[in-house]
C-alpha cells in the first residue's frame, strides 16, 4: 500500500522533468532567422517582390563578390529565407507557427507529448481519442483574434477573404467539407484568402464577425463582413466571392473607347492594362488581380470575337488563340510589356503587374504613392535614388516636361526612379527643397536628386545646377551628375525633413463616399431580403435612434419658434413707449457670432486683472446712446479675427466709468493725454471717448490705443456738447428726446468712427502697435461714476 504513493510521486517528478526538457529543446529549436526581415520585405509581399529582393541581395552578398567576414553566413541566411518564402506551404507554416524545416519535427514531437499529457491526465488512460472533426487543411487556415485584426483585416483591402465558421463536434460541418475543400483549392490558387474560425474558442472573434451558429460562411472585403446565405455549392461560393468585389474594377473596352481608356494615364496617373480573351465575361482571376493593384494600375477587358473589338485586335496584332495582356504607360500606341499564355497563373499576373505598376515618369499625388515609388533605404539593400522634376501646369512647360520624359526613357536603371511634381499642388514639399536655392538664378523648372533615409521624412538630396529647360546641355549635365552620384554616394550634400505630401486625390472623396454608401445600402437590402435579423438589429436600432433624434429636434424647434413669436405682438402695440432694458440683459452679446461681454466691476478681475499670459482683451468704449450702433459695427470689423483663442472682446460704458477711463489714459499717456483732450475739438471739459478701442494685456500691464476716425462735423458736435452741458437736470425728458433725435441723425457719423478698426486689428495681431505701460490697473468699482 505504501508503494503506490511513492510510484505516483516518482512518475510525477519524471513527467515534470520530461516537460522541462521538451521546453528547452523547443527553445533551442526555435528559428533564429526571420526570413521577412532578412529579405527586407513585408509579410504581405507578393512572390514577385520576394524574388526581386532575393536576386538583389544574392548579388550583393555572394561570397565571390563580397569579401567581408560575414558574407558567407549572410548568403546562407538569404538562401534559406528565399526557400521558405518562395514555397507557399512552407511560408504559411512559418506565418502561423513560426516553424522552419529545421525545427518542425521537434515541434511535432512536442505536440505528441502534449497529446500524451492530455490523455494521461484528463482521460485517465493511455489511449488518445480525437476530440475534433477538424482536419489539417482547417488547422492551416485557423484564425485568432489578434491575427484577424492585425493581418487579415489590412490584407482584405488587397484581396477578399472567404471565412468558414465552425466549432468542436459540429456534425453539420461534415456535410459541407468536400465542397469546402474543392472551393478552397480553386479560390486559393486565384488569390482569395481563406480562413477558419472556431467560435467555441474565439469568443471575441465570434462577436466581432456576428457568427452565432456553425456552420456559416462569411466574406471579408475592405474590412467589411458579408454573410453567405445561399446553398453551399462550389459555383455559389465562387459567385459570392465575385459579388464581394467592386463592380467598377474592370472597364469593358471596344473600338469606340479604347483610345480614351489608353489616354487616361494623364488624369489617373496610372498605367493601363488590357486583357484580350474570348470569354464573354471578365475572368475572376483578372478581377482579383485588378482589386489587388487598383491603386496603381487601370484595368480594361477586350472580348475577342465581338464585332465592336475587331479594330482593336487589328491595331495591336492580337493572337486570338490565347489570352493576351498588354500594358501601356505614357505611349498609347506601343505597349510597354506583353505576356501571352493559355493558362495564366496568379503568380505570373502578380509579377507582370508589380514590375510595371508605375509610369515611366509618374506624378507624385500623395504620400502613399511617394512611399511606394521612392522606398526608404534598407541597410543591406542597394541604394535607390529618385530624380524629381519640380515644374508647373502651364502650356509653356509642356515641352520642358516632355524633354524630361525623353531623358528618363533613355536612362532607365534599376537604381533610378523618375517622377515630377507640380509646385502649385505640393508647395510645402517644393519649398523644402528650394529653400537653400535663394541665391541661385530663378528657374521655371528644377531637378532634385534625393535618397530617402527614414520613414519619418529624412532625405539626402542635391539640386541639379542650372535648372531644367529641356535643352541638350541640361540633359548632358543631369547625366553627368547621375554618374557622379553612383560613384560617390556622398555627392548628396543636403539633408532635410520632408513634410507629408498633399493628397491631390482628396477631391474625389465624395465620389468614394457615395460608392461606399451605395455598397452599404445594398448590403442592408441583401440582409433584409434574407431575413438575417440578428445581424440587422444593431443597424435597425441605429436608424430608429437617428430618426427619433431628428424628429425630436424638429418638434422642439417648432415649439420654441412658436413660443418666441408670441411676445412680439405686444411689443408692436407698445412701440410708442420707450423700451426699458434691464442693465444685465445685454451683458453678453453675440453680434455676427462674436461674443462681446460688458466690462463691469463683476467681470473686471477675470477679464483684465487675472487674464492669462499671452491673452488680450479688446475693449470698445461706448455710451448708452451709441451702444447698439457701435456694437454692430464693432462685431463686423473684428469678425475675421474672432477665431483666435487668445483674443477676447468686451465693451465699456463710459457713461458709468468715465473716471476710470480718465485715470487709465492719464497713467498710460501722461502729458500726451492732455494734448489729446485739446485735439478733441469740443468745448466741453469732458473728452469724447466714444469709439475708442483699448487692447489690454492684463499680465504685462500695457495697452494699445485706437482712436476713432473724425469727420468734419465739429460744429454740430460742439453745439450738441454745449446743449448737453447747459441742459438742466429737471429737463431729463426733453434731453432724452433731443438725444434720440441727434442719435438718429448722426448714426452714419457714429459708424464711421470704427472705419479703420480692421487695419488696426491686423497691426495688433502682428505686434507692431505702440504699447503704453501702466504700473497697475485702476480699480473699476472705486472709480465708478
């Protein structure tokens, strides 16, 4: 009886020892190379890009050419990396499990040990039973949440994905397995991505995809998920994948529109590809290729044997017995590249389009295009230089641009990329390059040779001396400088940080948005038609919420407008009586969307004394009589400056705070204030401050003064001032009528006081106004009149 616990303890220790040994063996077997990093390609690189990178690196690191100590080891790593990535099965195995051929058998041993461990502990037996109906093909395409978000969703913008939703012990899934396998073999060869999701383990992914019961089949394109609702038949699945693609990928070309299609490279800034085939519909393989390269190449289809395409076939001498691909660049009469094959493969199409996805001299239209055309230099790859022509869109420069194209066509090399940019469209980029050329003679067009050194925008560049006019002398000079550059990379003597390029294609954003809205509405109709209510509930809830908010807003606005119109009728009936306004009714006014706050003893501290550093309060000085007229004119003059976050606007009633105004100007101007009072031209002892504007900096204790514009009406002004001074206090009613009469007659004169305020505001923003400093701000409440 005592031997059983001892035996259990012995086997337990033996098991943990074996587990530790297996972990160490697996750690030692982990691959110490990253084939993507060694070849310098991304995880989404095509076979053409991988092959091109391998050829360049093999030539650079071959032991016969490179005598450095680590050249042989590096060459072996490059060869092994290419062997892994050039084989689709080995590449998929590495992407999913990080395994290469060296450690694959060890990982299998570890998996066998794990199965033994599971059987021993959980089944309490040495016999192992399969717990899943899943085969190896499904395991190869199994998706996880992080992989879906980080890899599959971005990749869905280059190719569509067909995703099967399954789970453990899903016996219904067994019935669709044969059709699923056949479809996967067909579509995966065409370039369609395949995925399998086990919703029993991937609960977050199940919620994200909206898949609640297996088996289900989903489609993923441009990050948008679409459900498959038809019978699981091979042809239906193929049509479903084709329906996921945009309908405008490939344009039907015939005798009537082929010239327009080929000449569209000027507006689209893309090469054009024409497929000649006898099929009446566009092949799915061609549509998938067009979807992958739609940002760089335009695709057209010519149906052979149709009466409307006879002239096109004769024009380019097309052989009608095999599909033919013609790729055109700047010359619509002669194709730049041609392939013809009876059985075209996706790898052949990728290599053909990828090698010709740019025009010979394309135009830089956005940052993404610039990154693709002029990639950042890798530490172990050959240098690539971009020759950039900075030019304009004038008709006079057409011959200059054509001469640059002729030079590029005769100097096409792998290390050189030619491009041009319109200075009016990409002004920040051009200003960065031309900032150091201020002392050189002005040129209409200039040529820049540059090399990108980092993805943050750092470049090394050099401006070709003499500019570019398209003459033979300019071509010879540019050719000579390119030869010097290839001999000595230090020839690029300037460095700069380039700004991000303007997106010249942003104008078609509305069209893209309308297309997306159309696709979204079509998807909604499709889901409603097939009664997929579980997936449609969030959308329906959103629609009803938006309608509720919309109608609620309309109803509230209607009631508020009807409520606001009722008090208007009594005002019209009592128009003969003077309108009595509360003193605080207009403390905060918004005229032409400019917020103007009254400067009182309550707002004085926050608006001036404790004003934030760098902030300025612009104060309009007015009277009760000129209040409404000046406020309206003031708001109109300063409206263009109201977007500034550091400028605040207030008004001061001089009828209440004249003593404060006198003391402030006396402290700021000193003796000049007395002279200014004499120049007012009034016989009154009190100067007229109406229309003055003060720019007060509360932190630095200084002000800038705006004096109103004077008009030649001094006699009327003097007479009015004398009458106001002699008016007895008992005759308030008479004086009020006279003031109202004078206010009405002199409204144009009051408005003219602020005629030049906008110019004064411009100088205030520039900081060119004279500043008058004060030792401290006077107390507004103590000096209240």
